[in-house]
C-alpha cells in the first residue's frame, strides 16, 4: 500500500494477486522473454500450459471460458478459504449462490425474446391485419409471459434465500 496516494492503494488480496502474477511471469515468461522479443511470436506453449481448451457452451458465448491450470502452485495457509481439504464443498456452496445469477441472465434473455416476439406480432400483417390480433397467437404469447413471470418469481425467491444464507441463516435448500 502507498501512503502517498491512499485512494490508489491496493487491498491485501490485490497485492497477493499481483505477486502471484509476477511470480508466474518470472517462472514461465521471463526464461523465454528474449526469444519472444526476438521472434515477436506469442508464447503459445506457455499459454497452453496455463489454460485449457475453450469450453463449448450453449450460451453466453461473449464470455470465453477456459480451465486454468495451477500445477505446483503453493497457496499460503493464510490465504486458504475454509478448512484444508474442504475446497470442493466450498466450491459447491459458492455455486449455490452463483447459479441464481445464471437464472437472472436467462430471465433477461427470455424477456428480450418475448419483447422481440411482441414487436414482430404487431408489425407482421396477414389477411389485412396484424398477427397480434389472432387469438391463437395471443394464447401463445400469454403462456410465454406467464412462464417468464413464474421463472422471475422463482429466481427472486431463490435470491432471497441466498441472501438469508449469506447472512448466516440456515436455509435448507442452499446450506
């Protein structure tokens, strides 16, 4: 941390991350830096050693997802989250809360699809009138809107449970 510019001081976690990245650079990049500079090539061998293949996802493709490899990586005991040997359980508990954000993303996508469909129904003409006037399509749109609202309310309920669990309350479905 810097006393001269406290607004720009790094938190302890950021300091630790910066040190980890520097150690990685010293260990993996520095030995090849002269060759990389001379050839102007991207160090693909280092990249492939640190990152797995891209995940094949059904959605959210704008956010590339890869596995990170932490071979021979030492974590100081002071940096452990939870008890030693409990990492998998901790990761699963974290997923209990992050899955709700995925539901919220899906709601946004579904709402966008419904809004687009409504616009199209009002714009498209058939037999001299907008197809939005056809009762069969109105039933379909009503079902879509009902299912979307049901999903929204389920997501809100899950988020409320998650908030209570994060505050320390025992919530059967999450903890």
